[in-house]
C-alpha cells in the first residue's frame, strides 16, 4: 500500500461547492480552510464543462501539493488523471470502484459513498480507501439523497465494519464531536466550510473537535 494510502488523515475533509462560496474565489476559500486544518479536499463540480473542470482541478492541485493536502476528484477519473490528482470519490451510480482502481493504479485514493448496509458489505470486498457515510443527516446542500443514517446508523456501521468511515451530510461545528463519537474517522463538509464567514476559523473548529475526540 502506498504512503499516501497509509497516511491520509480524513479528519477534516472539505468537499467543494463553488455555488456556496458567496462570490469568493474557490481557491481563496480552499486556501483559508487548509490554513485552518483541512486534511483532504475533494473537488466536486456538477455543472461545469470538462475543460473548465480540468483547469479548476489543476489550479487546486497546484495550491494543495505544496501544503501536502491530497486532492480527490468527484466522479471523474479522466479529470483526476489529467490534473494529477491523488484520487477519486465515486457514488453508487458512478464508475465502479474496481474500474476506478484499475485506471488510477494502486497508489491512488479511492472513496465510495454508501447509503445502505448492503452497499457496505459489497464495499468491504473492494479495494477502496474509505466509505463516505451518506448522508448522516439531512442537508439542503444535496436533496436527492437516501434516508439519513443518523447517529444511530453510524454507530451501527462502526461496529459492523473496519473500513475507514467518513461521515457527510449536515455536519458542522455544533455536531462534529457527536459524529466522531458515533464512530466516524472523518468529517466531510460542504456548507460548513464553503459558506462560512471565516472558512479558516470554521476549519479550526472542526479540527479542534477531531483533536479533542482523538485525544490529542
Ligand atoms: N453527499 C451526501 S450529503 C452531501 C453530499 C455531497 C452534501 C453535504 O453538504 P453539507 O453542506 O456539508 O451538508
Ligand atoms: Mg457521484
């Protein structure tokens, strides 16, 4: 297993959404959030043409590489390859994780969203680095989701699998510790960072929750 796959800390995982950045440049929001302690960034673009997606990805990779923060691309293996990203995150309807792995190779990060226990069982047989527990809570950022796992569902998942669990959906400073105590290894957030008045401070708060639950 690669050093990247062994060492990546999913503690504070920023998933981007330019529409929530309130007119600020995505790179500025990401840079501030990273300064506050974001450990992984996923570029998620739903309504952009491919050329612009690659340009955005390349710019973010240039920003993140010197800071040693891995960049994942949502859905698109071709975009990840073009920009030299560290990995790809896919959902259940996207390219199969085995095909993503075959295309990206064994050093890359591959994440998969799971919405049911059956999907978790299937995922355990796959060579993925983490499962996105989606959604933990209902969220207005993404409305076409499966029913939320809730803290109880997350806690059940924690005892049912040894996979790395990254919780997503409705997470912010107010509930971060609860989500971690229920068993999440990491917190994936969109609006709590992209739409924050002060993304650096918001990231610091999430990082503080991770530190306090992990005991360091
Ligand atoms: N997948 C499941 S919920 C979600 C995604 C991309 C959006 C989470 O957004 P927020 O603003 O952190 O609730
Ligand atoms: Mg997807």
